[in-house]
């Protein structure tokens, strides 16, 4: 069955990412980012229609080409499995995410706040200056929770649904959002289409990630009930329709308070408080890392079922 080749490719890609991590040199996502930068220089204008046109130019040829390749190898299951495994390894960020989180935890445990501040920008776009150890810990856990959905769950689900085109198309959308979808004077209008596409692409995966965090809560000593309560009570107040459910469910499962004052370069946001009234500590970063790993395995299982049953 074609779905078996897809499921096998996703599973092998997860194993490759777990063993090898991201490619050290010549990462395809970085190469795509350079192409997007060149395209932006030629197409930029401070308005939404031009931003939407830019997003289409960056996405359509890639998705169309990936679809053509996927169709060409459909009758060659071994080749298709190998191709999907390579693509899955390329677009996943699970190993790198856990490694950075572990390094943050080690620095904070050793009392090296400066090293933790220097490392934080590799997890998220926040301004680390002025954050104390509690603030750094909170930012790390929030970023791990959100990126477990963006960099792990979503690629696997899109790969199960769309094969090679789903994997590469989703990573392209996510990369566009990271490059031009953030709030700034330059991208306030131009980046709107990219940001909305990313929100739409992550709408279902974020809720699957949150649901999986509840399902695996006992494996990290967490509370299913507290996770569900925080999700229902706090997620909707978050400015992001997707990050809110991931962070709120993780906060409840871990029994910590997330949210609050959040500082980015050039702006400050007062985020809603999520979860119980306990400040996170370094040990909670390690629990979040284990939770992220368990969510990944659960997402792989869900993706395999979708791939096999959907194509049957």
C-alpha cells in the first residue's frame, strides 16, 4: 500500500533526526531561506497584496515540484520511502530543539545566566537582556512547548497527509513566517500573508500537540486534568491561536505558570498567565524536554495511522 511507504519514510526520518540532528553544513532550509531573501529584495513593497504575491512565488513552485517528484516515485515504494525519510530528516527539528533546551538547563543549573542569555535567541526571538533565571527558564519552556508543535508535530502530520509536498510545503510556510511574518515596521503589511498561512497550517497540528501532551502527561509526572483545565481556561487569551494551546496545556501538565511580561526587540507584550501559580524551575525544563520527546513519538503514531488508512 502507498501509505506504508509514507509511514515508513516518516519513521526513518524521525530516527535519522534523533541520531544525526540537523545537517551541519548545506542545510536545505538555509538554502531555501537564501532564495527567499533574494526574492524578497525583488518583490518587496509595504503593502499586503505584494506580500501575498511574494508568498505565492515562494511556495507554489516548490510544492508543485515536490508533488511531481512524489507522483513519479509512487510505484517505487523503496525509492519513495528513502525520499520521504530524507525529507523528514531535513524538515524536522526535534533533536536540535531538545539539545538547545538541555544546554539552557545546564547553563542555568550551573549558575551561568550569561551563557543561557546568549543561547536563548536560538530558541525564540525574545530579547534575553534583563531576564533573570526564572524569566530564562519560562522562556525556554514556552519555546520548547510551541516549537514541539511547529518543528515536530506539524511536519509529521503534513507529511502523512501530503507526502513530500506536505513536508516541504509546510517547512516553506514556517520558514516564510519566521523570516517576514513577525511584527516589525518593515513587515507589518508585507508579512501578513505569510503569518496567516502559518497560522492556518498549524491550526490542527497545535491542537494535536496539545492533546498528545495530555495523553503522555503521566510519563513526565504531570497532570492530565490540570493540563486540560489550563487549555480550556487560559489558551484563548493568548495572542497566538496556536501557541496558546501548546503553552497552556504544557503549563498545566507541568504544573507551572507561564506567560506574563514578554520582551521582544523593540516591543513589550503583556501575555496572559497560563497554568497554575508556581514559578518554573530548571528541573521543569528537563520535564518539558521529556514531554516533547513523548509528544514526538505520539505524533509519529498518529501520522502513521493517517498515512496508512488515508491512502487505503
